[in-house]
C-alpha cells in the first residue's frame, strides 16, 4: 500500500510523455515495435487495476491499520522524550571542553557514539537512537502518519562528526608538542619550530566555522597561539647574555622551582613556566641581560685598557741618575673618557639594580679618581720641584736669605728623589696611583713646596720693592739675577729686561785681561757704544747697584748732552753726528733748529 501510494504521482506522469514520443516517432516515419505500442495501451489499465486493488485492500484492513497507527503514535511520543533525554546527555557528556587528555576524549566520544547501553552509557548510543529513529520514521510513513524529523539526533550526528575532527586536530597538536618538549635546551631550533607552529595554526583555521565557538576549539586555538607567543621568548632566552642570576629571576617570576639551566634542561621545562603569561616579564629579563652584557663588556674593556696604561720615567740628560714622571697623552685621554663612561654607568638602572656591577663601577671610579688626583698632584710637585731645585740647591745667596725654606726644600728634595727612584718598579698607572700612602706623601711634598714658593715670592717682593724695574722681570729671571748678583758678567744678559735699550756694559780689564767690576760704557741693542765720563762699580746687593746703574746712565747722558751742545759749532753737521751717539746727535740737532 505504501509503495503504491508513493509511486502514484511519478507513475501516472510517465504515460502521456511516452505517448507523445511514440507519436513523434511515427510522424518521422520511425516505426515503434509492436510490444511497446501494446504495452503503452495496456499499462494505464494495469496501473488502474493495481490502484483499485490497493483501495480494496486498504478498506479491508482499515481497522488493523488504525490500531497500529495509534500504537506508532504512542511510540513516537515516547521516542520524543527519549530523544530529548539523549540530546541532553550528549551535550553533557561529549568533550566540548578543551583538555590535553585526548585519549579520555576519544573514549567518551566512542562510548557516546556507538557504545553499549550500561551504567557508563545509561541512555544508549547515538548509533542506537539513530537506528530507532529510522525504524520509527518508516512506521510513520507506512501508516500514513506525519513523519517526524528528529533534528536533535541529526544535530548530534553532525556535532559528533565535527567533534571528532576537532579532537583529531587536538591529538595531532598534542603529539607534536609532546615531541618538541623532549628537545634538549642546546638543541632547540626556534625558527624551525615557529614555522611548524605556523603551519599548525593554518590547519586549525581550516576547521568548519560551526566548531569555532566550542571551548575545545578555542582551547586548541589558544594552545597554538600560546606556543606561538612562547617560542620567540624561548629564542630570546637563548641569548648568550643570559646568566645564572637571570634564570633565577625567571624562575621566581614564573613561580617555578629551579636554579640553573644545564644539559638536562628541556623545552618542556621551559614551557611549563607558561612563558606566554609572562611575556613582558621575560622580555624585560632578557633586555636586562643584554644591557648587563654590554656593561660587562664595557667594564672588561676598561679593565684591559688600564692594565696596559703605564707611566713613563725617563732620566733628564743633566741628571742621569734621576727619574722624572712622563704621562702619555693617550693615558690622559683614556682617563677622561673612562671617567665619563663610569659616570654614565652609575646613572644606569641596570647598574643600580645589580650589586655586583655597582661595586665594580664604584671601585673603578675610586681607582680612576685616585689616578686623576695623584697624577695632577704628582705633576705639580715635579714642576715645582724642578723650578725650585735650581734655586734652593744652586743658589748660595738664596740659601743664606731663606735658611728655613732651604731646609724645608732639602727634606722635600730628598723625599722626592727617593720616591722617583722607586717609581719605575711599579709603572702601571692604576697601581702606582693607588699605592697605599703615595697620594698623602705627594700632597705633603706639595704643601711644603708651596710654602717654599710663598717664602720665595715674599723674598722676591722685597727685591722688587727695592728696585721697581724688577716688576717687569719674570720670576725665574729675577731669581737668576739675584742668585748671580755678585758676578756682574752673569747679569749682563738680563740687562735688556731692566733697561729700554742697554744690551750690555763695557768693563775695564785687569792685568790678566779679565773684566773687572768697573764699567766704563754701555752698548745699545744696535751695537752702538757710549763711553762714560766716569766709571761705575758693580758691587754690593744686585738690586742696589742696578738702581745706582740706572741713575748713573741718566747722569752720563746728561753730561754728554752738554758736551755735545758745546761741540756742535766746532765741526760741520755731517761730521758732528758721527762723533756722538745717535740719540744725543738727534737731540742737539733739534735744539739748534729750535734756536734758529
């Protein structure tokens, strides 16, 4: 009955087209076999007979059919409740949530999809309920009832299929990551793993959009995303700047137990730290490590630089047994550059936050500060000693005039010579300048030398007050003049510094043709000689006789000027000018011109 009912429309719709085809063939002179023509005539009647029998049969069994239809309705109602129960169980039991235990998820999916009905599977499997739904739909159709579409079962079928695909993907990712986790720390190739992880991410995105709101898919997506975040951090942690202290900081930050990274350390141990949750912290630790490595290199370079910086101690030509400090220009440049560098490092948070670096930088600042102070004081002592040594040691007059300062200088001289004798045995600049007690020793010498200089300056001031022209003479020249004042021949070279144009003096000679102290004339800077009318004796304190010499030259020029005026009329002018010095000739000629 059902089959006839289902085929009625399709069968009856076939008769007319077949007749039209046969008619068309006949018009085209294409003969139709007799059995086909006969069949076309008989088939409609045969089909009408079948339909008539169907109607009779249905009327004959209508009571039984009605009873069975009622039973099918009751079964359908009950099955709807069963379907709702199974759907709720399916939603509750199936692994929609993400987990790394894919075996448990597969076991649940298998049991729910095709497992036997038992305590673990109280409502039966999807296969069972699907089979019952198909049988019930057949019964509904057989007894001409409304065929119910059990969409919840279809939805369960669809979701079971997609869940299987998602968990296949989760299983593949877990298997892949499990292999990665075994990789030893020194064997990790981050770039290769990143490429593989990108490929996994692409494959995950190919999943049907239906599943993309499920927690299982989101968990899978997050796992791959987290791995994509962690791998660059792993690469960053591979930086050679990472030290044990940085790993300890990382362990503390991530809350993991650990002290160091050795040959047994694996990628899995690193991933267990959940680096993706501490991305900023990890990057900050690596950045600190890199900055600290730069600081380490700077400090090592600074140490190497000063290990090679040495002081020179050459001997002066006139004192071969003496050593003098010589500082190379490169040492001073290094001192200035490295002092500035250390000052910048002290302002760095990476130094302030690292007690070891802070201690090293402060130590170098102290050492180089001592180098700077000691060398400056050393150079100053050496310069003052060089200037005063010839005065206090070489000038008996100064020693007589300044006996206390001379004794003080003798003490400094002995100490300085002793220190310079020992200095070449320790040429390294840092070691020499940081030698215990050296700076204090140098500063004590400097203080004594400054006292000697002050006493000498006070002494020179008295001499300048006695002869004011000494104010125009440098201290070193004045000291030379004072120390040699008893020998006029040694003073002559300084005369141009005290007189405008007197280069030297002419002295009388004794029986051995040696110059005496009696000056008889003077020479100008141009070599012109002026003979005096009276001799001048150069003896006594040098400032006294130089002052007297100044007045004597004035008196002699006045006397000679009077003689020149009187002699002007005695000779022609062109002869007159060659008898007198140029200055007097010029003055007399102007006087005569003015009178005329």
